[in-house]
C-alpha cells in the first residue's frame, strides 16, 4: 500500500517505521526542518519538509495514488481539515486523524465522516482504555486482550528463585497445574521466541499467554496473587485521570458517552473508594462537581508527607497519569516503599516500559504506543481482528480470522510454513480458545493469535488470507 503520513513526530515516525518494515510505500510530510532532516536519515522513506495543508504538497507526496492518509500532527484542527482537503481533492479510501479533544470524539461527528475523516483516534481514550483493562484484570501486569478469544497475554519479570528461573522452559511449565505458554522473551536489548529448551534468566521480561483464571494462578505462584482493589488512588486529574475515575465509579455522563464506546467491559465494584490527587485547584473543583462519590484532594504528590497526611498509604493501587512521566514513575516507586503493592504509570515514551518492569512497576501504558496500535488496527482492518506491538514495534501480536482456502485452512500447525521466529499461540473456534500445539488443525473461520517480527507481517498474513 501507499501511505501518506502528515506529522513526523513521535507517533508519526513510529507508525512509519512499522509500516516501512512491512514493505509499504510510505511518505511523511513534516514542516519542522530539523525533524524532517532526522527522519530523512533514520527512515527508508520519502520525507517532504513542508506544510501538509497544501494541495501541491499533498500531490508531491503522492496523494493521487495513496491508499491511506494519516494525520497525526499536534493540532486536532489541522488533522481534521487536512483530511477534508484530501477527501475533496483526492480519492484516498481511508483517512485517519489523531484528535485529542474529547468534544469531537463523544459526538456523532466521529461516526459520520465529518471533514472527510473515516476514523478518529483519541490518545487519551486509548490510554485510559488500556489502564482500565489492566485494573479489571487485577493490575498485575500489562495486559493484551483479543477480540474473539478469552485468552490474554500478560508480562512479568523473572526474579531469582522464581519457579521458572534457571530451568528449561518445558520443564518449568510442567510444574504448574494451569496451562500457559511463554510467547516471547526480552533479554537485555534482545528478544526471542522461546522453545521448550529455552532457559529463562533473572531479569528476563516474559510475555505469557493463557486464560485469565490460569494466568491468575500463574502469577500467584510467581508471588503476585490477585487482590481486591477496594481503594484506588489516581494521581493526576487531567483527561485520562478523569476518564478512569468516571469509569471506575460509573457515575459520569462524559465517561459513559465517550469511554464506554471504547471499553468492552466496565469495572463494576460498588463501594470502591476512588481518590484523585491533583495540584490544580480549579481542576479539583471541577472533579469534585463531576464525581461527587470520589474523594478529590488538592495537593502536589511530590510534596513531602502527602501520602501520610492524606491517608493514601492504605490504598490497594496507585495510578499515576500526570503529563510528567518521570514524576509518574517516581511516585509509583515511592508508593511501593510505603506499602501500596500495585501500581500503574502512564508514560509518553514506550521504551520506558522495560525500565518500569525492571523497577517492579506492575503496569506501564504508553500514550504514544496506544495511538500507534489504534492506527495500525484501523489500517489492517478486515481479516486482521487486532494488533499489538511489543519491544518498540519489533514484535507484533496479531489476531487473524482464517480465510477459507488459505494456506493454513485444514492443516495442522506443524505443516504450515511460518517465517522464522514466528509462533501460532492460540486457536479460537465456536467460542472456545485453546493454546495451540503442533498437532492442532487450523480451520477456516477460526480466530488465531500469532506472534512474530514486524517485518514478517505480510508473509504471516498471507498464510491466513487468500
């Protein structure tokens, strides 16, 4: 496909990087000269240093032959208006705009192709969705859920003395009474798709797939049992913190109107106490008005003694969602020293995720990666049900619907030719999901989950499509 991207910042460059790895023809329009120069040296694609709200610039970028237009500048209005310009002047089938303003996403504009936009992607809604999903699953780790499967993927860091440390993986797995599969391992800066003979080491970051019940048992054995979340502290009452609070309490019209369209399930726990801490007094007044059942505290979380003075130390979970990712990380680490056992932090840079896992922060959500994942899901719609990126986009977890007559249809997994370092991890059929093995037979209509390198995406997809 030919894909035109407006905006070469953190999100635009990450999207371009992954699409280039899949051998798509990518063009980036970036008006900042220094950023355009960096992209020209770093990415194998055409970079135009110009403004995107010009028909001539769009034409030079190949808009007349493009299949997808993605607008991810820092301006909502520029993104939407440029999509309108593209819709009026060029016949591009799919137009995607990043829009931060929830006023746009909560109206019918997001469903009517307003300004020529086919899909609106809201970073705050996507990030809030991931955080609430993690809370729903006990805030034990990062969680990847799938559209047509009750299986999920969670991550954990291997500690010294754990049941899976220093032993061949096949042998270690036999010590658990709950079936699971280790789908990927990050070791230092390298990643691998493990086999039964792989020996896991201390500080390895592993991604484990299984049902929720089986993974709960796995994490319990690993020293992280699931506990009730009766008191939750949210640090930062901005858009993300506000949406999370409204969803946890289920008593806000904005949360119900915007968030419920994204969240597949709601956390339904009556009697749960939610505390929001924010240093902006006007924001605190608005949060108190909007969420009368929440305890809103006007304070700076970095001030000495705030946790003790405001009686936050008895919380079960702390969720840090300020715009300062370093403050989020430090606050979560300090909360752990005070006895708050579960923590979720919001970061801008996806590479912080590995660092946070090594620091024993349970869940890390990247605002930037949430947008990238959402845009890739839109681009790959069809037989691809969902897509999730791991290890800075080098590895992808893909959910496919198997097409009739495809190379996989009717064949056992051992006979299907996959790219090296690719693994089919689960098969869902008639509402039942099972971890796959070599003798499992794939049939048309099945939903399968595959993990593999980003550059092998096209080859993996060809196995399941006609």
